[in-house]
C-alpha cells in the first residue's frame, strides 16, 4: 500500500486553503494534518508535530521573514516544503534557494502543477512554476551571451546535459565510458567557459540554450 503523506497547509486566504483541501482530498497518497493562518500558529504546531509536507504562502511569515522558514527547514530536515505565492521576487527566490527550498508555485497554478510540485517535493526534487522558470531564464540571459554555447565542444555539451539531469561525476564517467578525471576536467572547463559557479546556473543555461527541455528540470 502506498505511503500516505501528511500535509500541513499554512495560508491566510480562505479560498486557497479550501481549494487545496479539495485538490488533495481527490489525490491519492495525501492527507491534510492541519490548516493554519499565521506564523504564530505555525510555530506552535511545529513544536509537537512533524508533517511530511508543508505548503505555505511566505506572506504569512510577516516580520519573521524567509529566514524563519529556513529555521523550520533546519529543525525538520525530512519535511518537504512547497511555497505558494501571488508574486515572488528574485531576491526572495535566492533566499529560499539558500535555505534549500526549491519547490515554488504561483497561486495561478493549475491543479496538475500543484500535484506535480508536491510529488517532486516529497522525492527531494525541484519544481518551479513556468513563470518562475521564465524569470530565472531572463536573469541568465543578462549574464550569458546568446552565442556562448558555441564555445563548448560537443563532448562538453553532452556532459552539460547529463549534469543538468542530475547525474553524478561517477555516473557520467560510467555512462559515456571515460575516466572520472576526464569528466572533472570537462566540468571545470565548462564552468570556466560559461562563467558559472554552480549546477543550478548550469541547469538554467542548459534550458535557455535548448540542451534540455524544461520538463527535464522538473523530473
């Protein structure tokens, strides 16, 4: 029998919590363990409970801010967090990512997006609303020349795809039958040529330049 994931909702908009409860009641594998409307209620609930998933609007954090959400994440590392928002800034995105929160949806999301985001969260995978992916890509466009992909060799492009799909250096070496050291050399050259510092930036580059589909980023 499939494990039933407990979900805590934290949002002060009645229509949103009602809609989420209906969606989740119709989705196998999820059960609502609570519905909260403030950061104070959330703080009290989390003292004695440990839900599998927290779905919340960061607006209810008020003065506590996103850092408080980071504290909750640190105290409940196994709990997945899905953030809902009417609008989110790049600065807020960066702060959420800093605390390891990478499942973010706008409240305009369709039912299937909400369900997919929760499934991704419980599996430890990322999921962003398409509008948020667009925002990230627009940011990357300002940093990366449109023709920069042509500075990569075909072998480097292949490795970009494999890294963006989540393969480790050892897995890449096995898959394309080259040494671990060679993959590391390619990786360093790719990061240097593209002027990027981490895998998240590499994923944005890969999507922007058509090396992977957006859906590959979600899976």
